[in-house]
C-alpha cells in the first residue's frame, strides 16, 4: 500500500514552508524514524521523520521548493516490491511526523478536491490553471471566511489568517476585511504565537495584515536596471517583515530609559566566573553581562507582576512565569529563543541554556516551542558600542528591554564628579497592557537588581 | 423586583416574536395588546390579503382554463361574501395561533392600551379605540387594567394608514386597507391612490375580480421602490390586464356623491383630469403609532415620525426599546420579527448581529408577483459601483412555459470589481418564493463564482436565478 508523505505543519501557525533538502533519494529504503527531509519554516529548519516503512518511491516536490502548502504531497512511500507508479493515485494521507508538539499540530482533514484558499497572496496559483493532485491540498486549518471576504482579502493582499472574524462563529466577513484594509492591522489578531492568542481562536494567530506598500515594480523603477541584485525573501525575512509591521501598527509603543551602574555587577561577574569549577577541562560556566540582564529582568517582572502580561482584545493575560526571549542575530535575520521561567533558574543555568539556544539558532535548528511565546524580551546591542536604542515589542510580549553598551562615564556622586561603568537601557512597552508608570516601576526594579547584583543570587 | 423582566407593547409580528424569544431565554415576559392579537399582519395585512389574492389567482386560472385544455361548463363566478369569509377565517386562525403560542410560552397577555409612565413602568387602561370589525375576541385569562413594571420595555405598536389632507378615508367611499379587505359588494370601478405594495395588491385583486381599476401614483413608476426595469415590466403586465395607470400624477381633491367619488388628478406636466369611480382606496403609506404611549413623558427620541433606535433596537432612554414599523422603515413584518429577536437577544447579552437593512427582501403579491433584495440598478450606480447586470426572461425557462407563466424576468446586479451580489430583482410567477435563494446568498457573502457552481434542480423556476447570474458574466446558457 503506497503512502503519501505530506508537508507537515511544524507549528500551529505554519501554513507553508520550504522544502530545503531531501535526505533520501528515490529508491532508498526507509525505516520508521528515518529523517527523510528538511523543511525550512519561517524561523527554523526542521527534520521530517518517516513513520512508515518502505521505499521512497517518488519525490513529488523537489528540494529547494519554496512555499509548499501544509499537507501538500511531497513524496510517496511504496511498500517493498510495490510498483512506484501505483503510488501516484490518491493514497493514504498524512504519515509524516515531526518534532513539533503533536497536540498542537493542526490535524489534517480528509483530502478535499478543493484547494486551500487561505494563503497569503503569493501562495497559490489559481485553481483553474493548476489543479493539484486530487488527494493533495487538504487544508488542515482552513480560514473560516465568506467567499466575498476571501476575494477581497486576496485582492488587497491581506492574509486572512491575520483578520479577526466578526461573523457567526468568528467567520471573517466582508466588513472585517474592509476594516483591516482601512485600519491597517486595527482588526488584526493581536497576538502572534499559539499560546498567546486565545482571543483569536477562530482566526489563525499569525501576523497582521500587511499594508499594500509601493508595488515591487515601482520600487525597482527607481533604480537603474542592473544596478542591484534581487534576493528573494526567505521565510525568516518574511516573518520579520510581517511581525514587526504588525507590532508597529497595532501596538502603541511607550519608552522609558534609565542608566544603570555596572561596577558592582562586573565585579560579581568576575568573581563568579573565577570561581567556576572545572568540567571536562573547561570552566562549568562563563557568565556574560547579558545572562545577568536576563535574570534581572525576570526577577523584576516577578517583583512587578502587573507588567508580566500579554494583551488580547478581550482580556489581559497575566503570566505566572517570566519567560524571557533573547534576540539573537543570525545570518539573514534574527530570532528570539526563550529562557523559560528565568527567575527560577540560576545564572549558570541561564548562561548555559543561552549558549545552546544561540548556537542552535545560528544553525536554524530551533524548535518552534523554543522561540514562540515568551512574556518579555531582551535585545542587546551593547557589543556594537550602541549607547542607547529603542526596540520593537514582539507580541505577545508587552515589553522589550533594549540594552546599550556598558561604558565608563562621568557621573556625579555625593556632589563630586566620579567615573562609573554605566549602561543605558530602554524599556519599550505595549501601552495597552503596561502603562508608563508601570513600565517605570519595572525598570526601577530591574535597575535595583543590576546595581545590587547579590540580590540575584538569593 | 419588577413584575416582569420584559413587557412588550403590541403583539404584531415584531411583538409576539420578541415575546416568544424572551420567554425562551428565560425572561418573565408580558405582552400588551389593545385590539387584535398577532397585529395587523395576521389580522388586517399580510395574511388575509394573501387569502384574497389566492381567490383571485384561482379565479384567473378559471378564466384561462381553456389555455390548459380544460373546459369549464356552467357558471363560474366569484362569491364575494365567501371569499371575504375565507379570508377572515384565515386571519382568525393566525390570531388563535398566536394566542396558543403565548400560552405555550407562558407569556402573560395584558389586554388594553398601555402608556409608559416612566422607564420601567407602564399603566394599562381599557381600550378606548373602537376595534375594527370583525374582531377576534381577546383570549381568556388575560390581565387587564393596572400598573405593571418591567426592567425592559419594548415598544412594538406598529403603524396605521396615512391620511392625506382633504382625501381622508371615510370608510365608505374612500377606503383604507381595512375596508378594502372586507367589501360587501364589488364596486364597478375603483381608484387606487398609491402604487406601493398595498395599493398594487388591491389593484390586482379587484382587477381580477372584474373591477375597472385606475392606479394613481405620484412617482414616475409603479411600485416605486423597486428596480426601474422591474417596475416598467410590471406596469406593462398590469396595463395588459386592463389596469389603467397614471404615474407622475396626484389626486388634488375629491368630490363625493351618494355612491361615487370624483377625483381631480393633476400630472407633473400640468395636465388635469377627473376620474369618477365607485370607490377609492387610499394607499399612500403608513404612519407610525407613536402617540399616547408616553414617549414624550419619558423623553424617547423620534425621527421623522418613527422612534429612533440603534442597531440593537435601543432608544435613547435606557430600558426602552422599539422594533418593527414604529421603529422605522422598511415597514415589513419580517423586519419586525428579526428586530424582535435582535432586541431580546441583545438584552440577554447574546451579541446578536445588528440588522443589515440591505439584506431585507421585499415581496409584493400582485399579479405578476414582484420580489427583490438589495440595491436597485440605479441605487447601485449611485453608490459608485461598476456593475455587472444579468437578466433572464421567464419565456426561456421550461418550467415557466409549462406552467403557462412565461411572462417575467430575473435580474441580478453584481459589483464588477469584487463579484459581490448587490441586488436581485424579479417579476413573475412565484418570485416571492424564489427571492430567498439570493437572500441566503447575500447573507453568506457568496460571489458570482459560488452561485455559478451551485446546481439548481431542473425543471424549476429557480434555474432562472442561476441563468441570470450567468448572464451577468456573459455566460447564460438558455438565452
């Protein structure tokens, strides 16, 4: 019995991905559990595991193919000795397993002849021109929208997944699309990650509607032909563009800045690092200032719990844990892996976890649950000598801390000019969720931990 | 605690439906009625007129029996008394049905005239208005005179025929729909003032019964709210039946003699004439019943003679709501019913969707029937849409031809840009039963594509719906 391998959904929000690489060739024998392919999603590269045994009879989607819709047939496994051609007909669907949490992965429905019409504008060729294999294209998570809303969204280049439906059972209707068109992301689902968006249950919790900017052709016309190279957006670039546009359009940002003296922290850090025990001939940990910033922010959120929140249209999510995302710059973009429950972790745990996450982020091997969610974030540009900057809140977070360089500055102490190592930090808040005074209170608590760092050890 | 959660004043289609929904949602509910349980619709409007028109329709088939290969021998004539009796019997059944529904849903019926004394309180006195006869007696075990309190008061007092100064109905020579529905004798000639749904339905009924009918309409087309093309089509059909139609004309004055009225008619080009007819029907619209119910005392705002409400039927005064005719146009029973449900569900906190008035279908049961929903072609153009307009004639539909009803058309109007169905307009046999297909389509926001993908059964009149859509996109098959 031939079995189709379907494009897996690696996260609840995934609609399509790039088939980066086949690790098996046609004709290869496959055992259950074998890694057969690599899928690149918006932020990570994931491995596709086989759950059936047999021969990889056919590769339907060649490697290097972009924007493969979830549940599209990417390959066919035939039983030993079975004619591969027998497998091209509609066969038993859905046997690809992935590392993504199973419970969250959208279930594939019975195959429908109807192609999914829910994708962003660039997604699908029109059905008429390019009929898909009959069994393919079962849309796992069809956006619930009226035909007119679908057409209007397509014409306006809006992603239905980002629009909140106001019709019966959350159905997206004409006026929702009109509102999204008129008000940018005004009606768009506010939260971005699966766990952050209970209010947007009907709409898929993804990005905000992208405004139709200047058309590509118009931009290109501004430059002489041949004077530039065109680099197609990869999944990460698209996600960054979409999510940050959403953030700036939907989140009223508010900024507070303080200077923190670092001398005590640097001294403690040196002492702690000097005291690190040896493990396999290396120190068991090497704390960075950033590791201590992560911990200080987590402790500050615990001290000011009203700031540890996420905004949703209907309710405020007040979090019980302080999960700190840390922006990691990687080739081609950035990603924000999360240190979960950071206030209950020791500095050495945070430090080692961060090193592991950063290394895997650079290799694009993070799992979705390692970068989705979080309750706040840290963005540190100190290593580039940046003195002070303001970061963009990354929903569902309500805050993000932008950390500048620690540098020796003239300060006034007891009426005397003195030299101290000072680091400026700027907290951006989602003003819907964290008001200015609350943000200031959080920042004051943070400053307290940074300037009296022993408090972080107890 | 108040006596009731909700008191509804008026038991017409808006009021009694609101009462049932309220009871279903667990509200302690009472409904006040002063004259006819189930209101004008069941007693003096929609339903008894349909009964009369059905008699006329069968009369029409009798007159055309030989077209169908049938020979009627002996006499075939209308028994006016029996026709009216049948109509009244049907009205009474509707009235009794609502009595039963109130009892079944444990809704208290309070008999009398209600006045809102302050938000949350009404006083009821015995009915002062002499009832229109015949009257179905009030149900047993009703509550009567007294003061009642309720957290929410819904005004559903409906509307009554408009009277033009100098042309006031007198019940004898100049009729309203009340008298027109229960004629003792068939007049030889009839002048109908106004060609809206009420006027044109009576014109149709009386014409089929052999009366010489003239319709005077101040606007440029008959059934003025309908699409111009449909109006023109209907006019031709009416004229073919022998109805005389004067558009752009108004009655300026009437002179009454013992058994006739002479109407002075002026057209918009200054032309004058007089027409003498045995009876005249004044069907120049209705006015809302906003008087003597205490609105002024509690400060409920009105707008152009109707109670002003928001999308959830709330007036400007907390705890006071209005639904149906008294709350503004379109003055249709199904609009009132829907508002009744919206109003009560909003009180319950169920977040109903506010009324979209563009999705309210309208039906006129003249011969040929007229039905429509959404924008007319003129209104759609006015709104700035680029249009795709489709038409399909009854003469090209097999079922219509087989029925001997090959006169009519189905017209559809789409937004060329988005494929949104903006309006649908029909004239011809049974179109009042066909329009709902497009109403559902509009509510589901289908585009032309889904309608073209929908399979319509053959042979039916409904196939014309699809053909009209196809025609809008140049794809009609049978035209």
